[in-house]
C-alpha cells in the first residue's frame, strides 16, 4: 500500500509540475525536492544533473542560437524550461528509489509477472555484459581491435539471448507448475 | 528517441495517456488469454534486449536522443500487439526505475515507437515477407516512422502550449527544427536496427517460422 501511495503521489506531483508555469515557483520546487534528501542532496543533485544535462543543454544552446536577437525573452523561456526539467527529474530520483515497483503494480498480476521476468533478464544482461567485457580485456595484451570487438559482441549477444531465454523459461515453468496460467480468462 | 520529462505539454500527454491506457488494457487482456508458457519467456527476453539497447543513448541538438530500439525486431518476432506491450513495459521500467524517458513522455513514446513503429514494421513484413530484405526493411521502418512521429509531437508543443506573450511553455522548437534534427539521424540508425532485426530473427525466431 505504501508503495502504491508513493507512486500515486509522484505521478500527482509530476502533473502539478507540468501545469505550473512560474519559473520562480518551479525553481523553488526543484530546490525543495532536492534539499528534502538531507545529507543525500548532493547525490540526488548529481544524478539529476547527469540525467537532465545532455537534453537541457542541447535544447538551451539551440534556443539561444535561434533567439540571439532577443536574449531576454530567451532567458525567461529557458529558465522556466530548465526549472521544470530539474523539478520533474528531481522528483523521479527523490521519490522513485523508495518505491517497490513490483508491489506498487500489484493490482495488475499479468503486468507484474511480465515486469518481474523482464527485470530479472535486465539484471542478468547488465551483470554478465560487464563480466564478458572484463574477460575480453583480460585476454587481450593489447587494445582490442574493431573486428575482434564486433566478433566478441556478436558472440556475447547470442550467448545472452540463449541464456536469458533459458532462465525466463525456467521461471515461467515454475510459475506454470504453481498454477499461474490456470486462472486465465 | 526518448522525450525527457518537462518537454511535453499536458494538452498532449493527457489525451495520449487516454488512448494508450485503452490500448494497454486491451493488450494485457489479450496477453493473459493468448500467451503460453513458451511465448512468455521470449517476450521477456525481447523486452530485456530492447531495454539494454535503449540504454546506450546519444543526445541530439533537437532535444531528444538517438539509439537502436529493437522495434522491428520485437514486431517481427511477436507481432504488433505484443511489441506494443513489450516496448511500453520498457518505457515504464526506464521512466520509473532509471529516470530515463519520463512519465509524461511515456504514452507518446509507447504510441509512436511501440504501436506505430510496430505496425509499420509488421506492414512491411506483410508486403515483403520474412526474407532478409523484408526483415531489414521492417527494422529500418520501425525506427524511422516513430522518429517522424516523435518529431511531429515535439514540434507541436510551441503551438499548443504558449504563454500570454507567445513564448513557448514546453519544448520550444517547431517542425522546421524537429523534423530534420530527429528524422535525419534516424535514417542511419534505422540501418543498424535493420541489421539487428535480421540477426535477431536468425537467432531467436521460432524454428518452424524461420
């Protein structure tokens, strides 16, 4: 219940953040959200900046170049836009880590089931990808060339596909054995 | 190709949630009815693969990003409906677990990439068949069509949401910027997605269909 409440609160805050258009209010909201992390505020801010900076910077620079004749008006637009992005991305990094998504989506068993399967595969992919890359580096006395890297990537991808499918099949058969697929309409 | 939070106006993401919500409900009911213990793992693997592919993003000056998507791959393997659901799931995970893509952009991404991209890919497969050229074209069109739609949605923002003084409240560029900035790079990304679709079909396709 706590997870669902948090998720709903986050979604409501996002909607609120996208209907407010006062740059000062948006900036104050962003500052409040990040400061509410207490000692963790610098870490939240770092994550927000890392996630939002590429997009915000690309749009802002493009807009400044396009509106170079009227920089005052451009400043107002960019302040509002970037404060909103900061607020919304800040909300995501401040609230969502506390939400257990699988519990929050408990009202939809099929969605939760597929989400669990996909998450397990994503985690498998990420961990093993790192293992494979480090193994290739360890076996290569010199920097790996493009052809070798492509061959390694193709072999790794094929291995991932087989392994992930095998794991997901095992999980599905386990659920099947426990009657998960029997209650379908 | 993901649109971050803060760039889409509520006048756009509200109706998009309405349309996508209906389609998600219908899709989940179909999933419960039709998928069996053999097909579900394949869907999970394809979802995870698309997720992993989309993690590697490069920002574009038009305010969005570029990466291979796997839309054509999933549509070729599972059909348009399941591709729509799988990609929606990817966007949900990215928005709620990794802060990438954003919840306000989720229905737009789901409809553009998951639905329109998948339908375009399946349409191409219907015309050209599941030979190499058909699979490649499906992967390419499954990238280019969503890119064009995302560019149209982004360019729509300054028209539907502006302040009293006429300045934009959300994404500030019109179609003259978004269409070339988003679509042109994806003409090349589509080639990578086409190759990916061909390779994935050879590895993952059901033996009786391959």
